[in-house]
C-alpha cells in the first residue's frame, strides 16, 4: 500500500513537475488563471489563442481560496488576482516565479444582472440559490447551476418577456507576479506595488432570460440567457458563437488589444 505524502510535499512536487516540464524557450507570456473552473479555462484559451502558456489553479492544489466578499465584480477580480500573485511570489513558489519573468495572473469575476430583480443575482450569481433572506450566503455555500437556474425562473415566473432584460458582466484583473528580489522589504509595500500595476478589463453582453432552460452546452445561466439578436440560448448556440459574443469574450478582446498595442515586457 502506497504511503500518502504530506500536503506540503505534494505541493512541492506539483510545482517541481510544472517547472521541470516547461521548455527552455518559453512562449512570450505565461498566464496563471485564478480559477478551478475548467469551462472558464477553455473559454479564455479559445479567445486569447495558443501563443500563451496557460495554467489554472488545478495545477496548484495548495493555492489559496479567495473569499469573494467585495460588492463589485471589479473588487472580487482584483482581490483574487492580488492574493494569487502574492502566493506565487513566496519562497516556496520561487522556482516558478524566477523561471518566468513574464509571469502574470489573470482573475475574473462575472455574473448575471437581471433588471426585473434590480440587478440580482449580480456578484452573488454563483451562490444565488444559497442566499438567505438577509442577502447573505447560507452555510451550505454555492448552489448548483440547476438550483440557481430554478430559483431565477421562480422569481421571474410572472414577469413578461419585454421585462426579462438582463446582461452578463465580466471584469478581468491582470497583475504581474513581481520578482522575489522586489518582495524583500515589506508585505505592505509589495501589495501596494501590485495594486498599482493591476489592470482591469470589462465586458458585457445584453440579452433576455427565457421562460425555460434550453440547450446542453455552456454552464451557469447559459441555458436561460438569450443574447440580443439571437433566438437561442448561449447553451444552444455553441462554444464558437459564445466565444465571440459573451461578456468574457469581450473583456478578453480588450485584453488582447492591449497586449497587441503595448506588449508586456
């Protein structure tokens, strides 16, 4: 029977394999995506293209889980990006950081804003079904996609089509992982320097909420959301069309344009 390795050693081995497998001639940028959501990773890779090297949080099993308690998408995205960048710059992760002078963290926060619900679920989109009456989250944590969709349909049951307007909104936060040599004086100074360098990119997609779920693709509220100018939900339209129309695709397009005009050194 194989003995189980301590968590610290598991983390070290995972980071060692990740760095060891990197080619000597690295692509121009290595992007660490602050998400464990495989759907988001695929969307980001599809929009930004193959000239980047991507790693999600599944490659870093001991990475911190950020408490998303900000009142805005920008606040949550910024918090996730900064916490992961600080974690990557610690001594135990120095091998990864020092091998890649162009190592950046990209975090996003996104959600659905429904006009008839005064912008809800908004920043609470992922845990909409778990919200209690006071607006806070219940001990059960995030709800499933099916539970979130069911609650949304229930709240909109008597709302007519013309008042079911909504939008998906996404804010991306991009920050460099600063070399460890610049991280020796004060954690406060390092955090301040990171915040000065963070960049935000926002995208939105207007549409309406259908009366029932349709389609098997996508995730989250995709089966209910019908983008403006379309007759089908995001879940029915397929990944290629969604990756051109979606809120995240539009925010990523702004990031891609920024890189094209002002390459990151």
